C-alpha cells in the first residue's frame, strides 16, 4: 500500500467541471473555481479484476473496460471541520475524478458534515449543472437501484460534443445508507461532427438548445453497442455492485 497525504483545494468530486467548455461558437472557456471544502487524498491500493473486492464493496470489472483499478480512501471536511469519508475507484492515477471513477459514499457521514448528501455534478461549496442528458434508464445493483444516463456537465450551456459526454449512474442502497456514483467517458460516431455555425443575428442560446435536443434524439436511437465502451458493459458493472455496510 502506498500512502499519499496532501490537501486539495477544488470542488467536491471534480467530475463536476469539464476541463474545458465549448462556448457559443465552439471555443474553450477557462473557468476559475472558488475556494471549497478541504479534501484529502489518503490511501491508494492496486486491485486486479475482473472480480473486485475492497472494504465491503464488490463488483465485476469486464476486461473490455480494464484489468486493474486503483482504490482511494478519501475524505472531505466541511467548513465547520466535520469530516466525511468515501471510497473512489479509478482506472488511472488521478487526484480526483477527472475521467473514470466509481464512488461509494456513506450517506449519513455527509448528512452529519454538510446537512445533506448530494450527487455530482452538484458540489459542496459550488458545482455544475447537467446541461445534456440522453439514453436515460432505471438500473438496479445488487442491493439498490438508481438511474443511468449519458450526460454532460457545465456552468453554462454549450454545444455538446465528443469530449464532454459521460456515462453516469447515480444510485442508492435499498436502506438509503449508501450512495453510488459511476462516471465513464463515452464516444459514438454521432458525436463526431463539425461545430455548428450560427447564422448572423441568430439566437445563440436557442441554437445551442436546438442542437443539443437533436443530438439527444439521435443518441436515443442508438443501440448500446454503438457506443465505446459498449453501454451494456457499463450496465453490467453497475448491476454487479454489492455493498456490505459496516456496522
């Protein structure tokens, strides 16, 4: 086991903010993040699939998704100093969830520290909004259920393209004690297209909204195998999750 101890000043679970957002005409927007609750990255463990077991959390990682995972034991402190712990699984070493992550949270710890539990892209001290959603589906795991979708996040609307789309799952255990969040970047041929050009004098916001609505309709017609990774593999990962709550 390797131990890493350092403080991070960022949004809670920064899958919240895209590394760059496409603005109205497809350019990148750099977003300055305000100060947020202190988060600490503590322990890292290397795990080998396909059967993953770690601190009461079990699931199956299909070889098509990867063969090894990193397990992080992390914590976040509220402004009052109360601490909530959680577990993050990642395919690559990242200080927070930038790309691929599976997060498991004990809900009561967050309620005690922050007064409530919230899923990404909302954050404790700031966050982003869901600006795009498609392929929505109810999905159960071994001892709970939730919703999966293909989503994009941001602090303003933008033309959604191949760099922004993520498979996202948010679920709760049947007893409401555990929350599960999965985020995986996805691609599809329908996402590779030139940035739309708005007519001079056109309504920028309406143009963006119309484009994203049409993209959602297109993605909703696709089979799971049209995406990379195959959405079936991701659904199966979710379905395999089983969490034993420590008393």
